[in-house]
C-alpha cells in the first residue's frame, strides 16, 4: 500500500476509531467507579478525586493547545476577551458539574 492510500484510510476511519476509544474509556470508567464505590470509597471523595485527575490531565492539554498555534491549531490571540458574563457562566457550569457528579455517585453507591 502506498502512503497516500494509508493516509486516506486513516482519515476515513479516524472518527470510528475515536468513538471506539471513547466508548471503551466510558466502560472502563464505569467499572472503576463501581469497583471503588463497592469497596467503600465515599462518593464525595470519589467526585473530588475524579475532578482533580481531570484537572491534572486537561489543564496542560488546554495550555498547550491554546498557547502554541502549531499544536492543534490553537491561537490565544484570536480568542474573544473574557467578560464577566462569560466568566460567571463558566463558574456556574463548573458548580453544576460537581453537583451532577455527586448526585450520580450517590445513586450508584452500594446499598446497605
């Protein structure tokens, strides 16, 4: 196979490969959540750990994609300015996400 045909095959199958990866990661996350909660981990503690790990993973990723134009097409100067309205919406979504996690994990926890 030539390089062009391999690149074309990769370009056509990339969305499907990403969806398979995403569904697999959801399944693994559900198994880890169920196992941790069944072994006695508090659902509040689990939500804090999950958010902390996500921040450690996505923080550097967001920094590099926004700071370097050659990395994933990011360009910090092309973004609109942060207004108070946008900032408050981000804070509200962050709080709602945390409440959603708590509600989901409290309903999944092990029953006595």
